[in-house]
């Protein structure tokens, strides 16, 4: 009798677990599903019934309406690509280098420098945005992609992460034996240390890329030339189209911005999630 | 050998130069600049000259007495709480389920992938998507609720304080609970499994195991999640800005949206925006100090291990050299 | 795992390397021909005009680079301001400003960037006379340096109503009769609202419709002597709005939202009698949302215009040139063609007669009196009525006196607060107090 009741409570419990999990999964999917489907439906269809579970056949006409309103997704896409990949390269390379400096060498200011990095770890760029804007305005760097890329060289949080990773994985013997073989320090870092850091770099690269891809605040205040617009800025323009509500194209515009993220995410989902977990443990 | 290892110290400095330079130019200088602007009369567009105010703290006084700013602070906190409590609760619940050794939830990987997904999507897109989804009188959510019989007539989500804030808080929750869950699961997996085995042998129920063993050991991680979430919460911008522009009646005006509005969407009150930024900065700084303490404690442990290994290494080296 | 990531990363890198090449390729071609005009606008109206201009003048070989940002949510102004300040090759050469904020660019904070039409080499004095441009257009577009901006439209407003509903309620759809039913004055308007309600109709769609009439009919603007001022006519909007709401005289829609557009084609259960608006509202908004393209379809053809209960004007686009523009000669030609050419090949003639994109296009009232005399405003959408009969006299209500450079921002605050009041969330006094506070907090405008 007892084992029976335990079994039945377990069945109830398991049913609850699965129901909740399925519900939450649907909660993640539903908005995007509606978005993708509505991107293929006409404004009229959407106004009749705004939840379409299956695609319709107005993708092309929505595309034409969208691009007809000076919405050029290719420009936004390529700018976002340049910024995100540039920033990612800068961030992972120089953070690894700085972390290596913190781990492999004993220098007098090492500990103070590291304490400093920890202290500025969470200072967000946003609080200094007024000064940043005025600074960029004075040196005529507004409408330039560089102020959105170069600051990534100094990424305290990533330095911190990379340092923790190196502490856990880098055998100092390797560095020493490289020295004995006559390898220069810089060469050692590039050819021996960086490959060791590959897993850490890969996860950090993904997150940095996504972070910059999604960045909205700084591009919003810095970029006014539509040839320099990033994807999120283009998206923000979809909010207001005074003379007509072209819902199908709005959904299409939204879909275009997230499509690349979806592709990358579902290709790399496992690693991304492992990366989140790794980050949690390291920090 | 010994002589050589000393001479390498300079590389520590050399390799840190790019970081330090970039930090000075792109972080520290703008930060100090912002501080300075907070004490000046810099307002209006195209103005370049800075004049310090006769009463240096005038901007700060104005900002702290500014009802909109106070409301923004309140909103920011309120929206954060409304998002964080369910975020942590659901994340903990899922963590308990996914790490439960008797449930052995199948398709965990898939669930994690789907639940985490909103975290990587552009928030600007999500904001506008939700603006559209919650449309009135026709919109997917209204249609769905009507279909399910939850409501009789469409709700205008955009003009009521409660629903507007609710949607913003929900989106913040929805974006972040997957992340929190994965962090917490990683924390549980880091706990020594023999503890769970021992508890099971002692006949502890899953509930007891979770509250007596798992939860206490997650304390640091939860604290970490809490503080980082608060720091992030202080800066929420994309969602309230693009969802309803801080409205209705400033119900979703967060501090970041306030600062943006002061500086870029009206009379270009850069000085006041800078002062407001500094107030926000002060709050974040306090939170950062707490975070610093958490991380330092954890780091100290890791570092001790490393120092020991390094010492061993050097000793071996010295021995080798001696031989 | 690492290999898979490596693959994706290298794929991304490949794209990244490829795209900048592609991107630089395009900018290089743009740089090769320096003949670029940067045009900033908040609708596609002016961009389309430039297309037409190029078509009419094949020798005009400038490339037009258009940036369109909608004014909804106030996104246009900050972007335009920063583009002007930023300067350089990407700075706007021609930019458009709407009546709600044009003063900022002609007389206010940003006026320094505007070139006078004389600087551009346009023979302003003669052309103004010849074209007989509406005086308010000139007033709004002038500062102490001279004329810096002109509009191409005349935006005097009318009441645009449904013929079938008029017949059902008053037995006639004659504009001469209907104008005596809904006006003059708000009292008559509410009498009409009650009569309509008795038959199950709403008089307007939402409070936004009434707002533009109220705003345009007020004596003074939001700012008097550098201080916030609430004109009695504008303050009365609170009560008008509340009355409409409490009596269920409208569908409580918000202008420029789905529900508002829906009322133009009877898509809401309670049908709506009419809208307040200038000629452009008919053509650019209502016609496209009427659910039809010829009489008999949707509400198309079932509309008429008459004098509104209070005279007002709403909207209008002014065209301004950047004084730092390197292509002044070219933009002078374009601007003259848009704002001052009163011939049959000038923009305004096409605009008034709806022939910009071929015959049968949308008609509008224009700034030039000379052109208006030559044009015909009868529309199938209005059941054949000549709308100019109503809109031309309505032009007298258009004035620059009650405008201010921050109108757009202040209007948003005011209307949001009034909504709070009509929604029952606030008392009347608190509504006004909060409104003043918002203006003070965000624009640093003291209260008069």
C-alpha cells in the first residue's frame, strides 16, 4: 500500500514537473513563433486574427513594404557584424593577454592591478555615457563604429574570468619549457597559451558577440547616419510608422534581427549553456 | 635560472598596457568627464564650453528633488523586485527538479535550451515584439486570452500602470530566469555528491535534501546572482524605452530612461543627466563593493591553491638548478 | 565541441571580413561621385518629391540619400539634432520639420543650422508674392536672419464625417446643414454627440481627434516669456475629454494606433461619425484605411467635409536647408521647386491635384494661393465633394502664434496626463500639477 501511494505521488510530481517545463518551453517559443508566422501574413490577416500558427504567403509583399520604407536590413546586419566581431576579437584577445600577464609573471603591481580589476568589474558603461558622448562628439567620432569596438579591449569581467581559467588550467612547466626552447614571451602566449585557452575563449566569444550584437544604448546616442545603424537601432525604428500600420512587415523586420541569433544559438546551444554554467563556477 | 625568472616581470607590465590604456581612455576619462559635467551648466546642443556652477551641487540637488527622478528610482527598484522574486523562485524550483536524483527528468537538455533562449535575443527586438503582442484592441495576447476565455473584452495593457509595469517586469523575468537556473544548477553540481547519497541513505525526502543540504550550499551563488541582478536591474533601458517610452504616466520610467530623456530627448540637460548618472553610479558602487567581497572570498581560496602550486613549482625549479 | 565552435566562428569571421569589403565597396562608389544630397524626413513625402524632381530634371545627377525616422515617440528630433551637430559628410543637407517642432529649427535652439533661402540664392521676395504663399507658413519659417523654411502644404482643418451616419441621424448629408449641427462651439458639438449616441454612434474615435482642434484653436502656445503657460482653451481639453469619455461619445482610441485606423473602416462595433483633420488626413491616412479603393468598398466615398466647431490647423511639413551644406546650389533648386514654384510643373501643382505619381493620386491643399486657384479638389473619396471649398477658407485659422519649439514633447506630456484623468486615475488638480512637474523636470521650463 505504502509503495503504491509513493508511486502515485511520484507520478503526480513527475506530471507536474513535465507540465511546468513544457509550459515554460512554450512560453519561450510562443512569442517568436507568432513573430515568425506573422512575418509571412498580411496586415489584413493579422488584424483579423493576430495569432497565426501557420505561415501564410505574404512574405515577399511584407519584404517589399519593409524595404520600401528605407529599412535596409543588410546595412544593419553588416554594421552589427562588424561591431560585434571586432569587439569580440578585441575583447577575447586582449583579455586573455591581460589575464596571462596576471598569472604567468610575478610583478610588483600584479596584486594591486588585479584588485583594481575586481573593483571596476561591474562599473557599467552606461553611467559614464554622458561623458563618453561628449568626448566622442569633441573628437568627431560620432557616426563611427570604432567607439563601439575599441572599448572592448578593456573588459574587466572577462579578464577576471580568463585569469580564473588560466589559474585552473595553465601548467607553468609548459611556459618554462617554451622559454628553454628559446620561444619569445609574446610568441609563447600566441602559440602555446592561447590554444590552451580555446574552450574559455570560445564561450566568452559567444557571449561578447551576443552582448555587442544586442547593444542598444550606445549606438542609439552615437549613430545618426543610417548607413551606420546597427540592427537594434533599425528595430527601434519599426516602432513608429505614422501613416500606416504594416504589421506584417514589422514582424518581418523583427524576425530578421533575431534570425541570425537563432541560427547561432541552436547550432551552439549546448556549448552556450555549458558556458553559462562554467562562468558561474569560475566567478 | 633564478636570474631569468626575475627579468620576465616586465612582460607583466607590457602585456597589461593595452588594457590599461583602453581603460583610461574609454572608461576612466568618460567617467571623470561625466563627474565634471555634473558640476557645470552644460545644457543645450552644440555647446562646448564648460562653466562650473556657483553652487557646485546645484544639479545634484535638483536631481535628488526631482519627482520624476525619484519616481524613476522607485520604478527601477519596483520592476526589479517584481522580476527577481519570481525569477529566483522559478529558477530554484527548476534547479530542484532538474537535479533531483529520483525524478531523473528526461529531455532536460532540451528544456534548458528553450528556457535559456530568451536571454540571447536582442532586447530591443523583444521590447517591440511585446509591444505588438500586447496590442489593443487586437493583439496576439488579447486574442489568446479571449480564446481561452480568461477575459471578456480586450485589455489595454499599454495605458494601465499595473499592466505596463507588469509586462516590463515579466519580460525581465522571462529573459533572465533561464540564466539564473543554469547558474544554480551548476552550483548544485559542484556540491559533493556523497552529501546527497548520505542524506538519501538516512531516508531524507527530496524536500528535506533541497532545503537542508542544497540550499545552504548555494548561498554564495544566490548572493552573487542577487547582486549582479541588482546591478543589471539598475541599468534597465532597452525594454522600458522601447516598450512604452517610460509611460504610461511614467509608470515604466527607469533611471536609465530618465537619464536618456534628460540628455537626449528634450532640452539636452547634459549636466543634470550627468548628475543623475552619478547618483546611479553611487548605488551601483555600493552593490559592487558587496559583490567584490563575495568574489574576493571565493578568489582567495582559489588563489591560495595556486600560490601553493606555484611555490611547489619554484621549489622544484630551485632544486633542479641546485642539482 | 571546440571544432564545431571553431567552424561557426570561422564562418562568422568569413562573413565579417566579406561584409566590410562589400560595405567599403559601396561607400567608395559613393565617394567617387561627391554629388550626394542627404535628406532627412519623418515621412516618405519629401523623398518621393525628390524622386519626381529627378525624373523631371534628368540633368540633376545628385544621389539622394534618404533617412526617414517617424515622429511617433519623438524619435526624429534627437536623431536629427545629433546629425546636424555631428556635421561632416553625413550631415543632413535638406531636412524636414513638422509643425509641432519646426520652430526649434527655424527660430529656436537649432535655428543656427538653417540656411536662409536668400543665402541659397533663391529670389525669395518675388517668388513669395508670385506664389501667394500663406502668411503663417512664412511666419513660422522666418527668424531675424530671414526666411529659412517654408511648407508646401496648407493645413487648415475641417470636420470629416460619414455621409450615411449623417443621413441616419439628421436626415441629410449636406455639409451646409451638418456644420450647423456640430458647431459652432463645443456646446453644439456635444449636442450633436448626444444625438449620435442616441442612435448608437460615437462622434469621434478618441480624444486625440479633438485634441488637434483644441490645440490649433488656442490663443497662446505652451510657452509664454520662457515659462510654461496653459491656455484656457487647452485647459478646457481636460473637461472636453472627460465629457466625451464619461458619456461614451467615442471609442476611446488613441490616434495613430490600430484601433483608431480601424474606426475609419467601421471595424469597431460602435461606428464613429467623424474625424478632425486637414486635407492631408483624408488622403494620407483615411483613404488608405477606409477598407476600399473606390466608392462602395468599405467606407470609401461615404465621407464629406464641413467647417469644424472651432477653427484649427494641424501639421504641415517645412523644408529647411543646412547652412553648412556643400551642395547649396543643388538643394536651392530642389527647395525652390518644392516651396515656391507656382507653375504647373512645380511641386505644389502636382501636390494639389494629386498628379505627383501620375493621375489619380492623392490631393492636398498647398501653401501657394496661386496654385490653389488653378486646382480642383473634388474627390471620389468624399462622394465627389470639392474639399477645397472647405479647406481653403479654413486656412485662415493657421497661425504660428500658438506654437513653440517644444510642442511635440509638451503635447505628449499633456495628453498622457489628461488620459490619466479621463481614465479616473487622478483628480483634475493633480493632473495639471503632474503635467507642470513633468515639463519642469524634463525641459527645465519654469511655470508661469
